[in-house]
C-alpha cells in the first residue's frame, strides 16, 4: 500500500517511505533580530514570546541527503534536496524553544515529510555555496576567510539572500543551537459541513535522534529578506544581523510528540 499517497499494490509509488528517516546535511545559519511584535504575531496558542530574545531568529539554508531503510541514499534524484527555513525564539511553559513559521523545500518527497512533521513547507529554489576537497578558487574550503552565499526564491521572486565569511571554529555547537523546535501541524477540512475547523491542528515537537554537529564555524554575516507580493516573510526582516554559521549536521527521525491538540 505505501506510507503516503499515492497508494499502490506494491507501495513503490509513495512520495516518501515510512520512518525511521535519516538525514545528513551541510548548513548555513544566520543569526538576526527582527521586530519582536512581528515575531510574537507568528506564535501559535501555547507559545509565548521570549522577552530575553528581543526578536531573535535564525535563517537556515540546508543541503540535505536523506535515506529511509531501503537504500534511498542511492536515489539522489528523489531524496537529495535543499531547504530554507526560519526559526524564531519563544517559550513553551517557561522553556526556551524555537518555532518554525516559514519553510521552503525544492522537491515533493521533502514537502511531504515536512507536512507530516508540521513544517509549513512551500516549494522554492534554494542554493548555497558547497565546499569541495579538490583545491581551487571555486572549492570554498572550510578555513578561516572562506566566503559562502545562499539564496531562496519562490514563484519567480527572490525571498532571501545571505552571505557569510568564516572567522573561527566553534568547539561546542550546542552553545549556539540548543533550543528544541516546535511546529504547528495543521490540515484543513474541505467538507462543507466541517470547513470552519481543521481536521488536524497540533503543536508538535521535532525529535532529532542521535543529533550530531561537525565542523562548526562562525563569522560575519549578511541577510536580506525583501518585500515580496503575496508573501509575509518580510515582516520579520532583519533589524540587525548577528553571526553566520557554517557546519555539518546529522540526525534521525522516529517519533513526533504532540505538545498541544488544539481541537481535542
């Protein structure tokens, strides 16, 4: 049958396989501060602004490689993908957390996994500078002074542009990336008699088993989120940009705890 649609007798047509899901990636993350009121407006019920953060957020660009349990790693056309997302800082019952209000990916398998988990993914074109082992002016080695860029566009519009320059290696990534991430898992109803309420509306927690960070570097950064017709992400554009980070990351997904069920 398959884990997701389209269902078929052998299940091979499914958009994405059943968990466990395993991920490895290269990341660029930009620390910045937005209007605290605009950040607070994006929080679902049960999350409160983190007053100590003053509108702090991170804009992530990620170059992913995915596999399930059936050697999906050898099918890169389906299971390699790129992602861009925003994490804003908040509090859940006093606990410091992140929340994801915006997310873009570049293929259908990834958007399916995002929706299952609660990430509000839309299709986009995402690019970032890659690092290669063979020495060249184009290699972008992971060393002091190297520069990296990243961008996201959707519907023919540039949504975000970032640049970083590596300056120092960070020994403990969790000194920067320590907050768990929450998402709002939401599916509307189409039936006319039930259209006023969603079929699913939950606050969920992203569980990352065996989370690993490697080669974490920090440096100066630039980030621009321009005004785009038909989009709201520019409402949390940077008022101030902090540091940029470039690193590798890996983890597995086996579970999705529900923190709050808004329609229970």
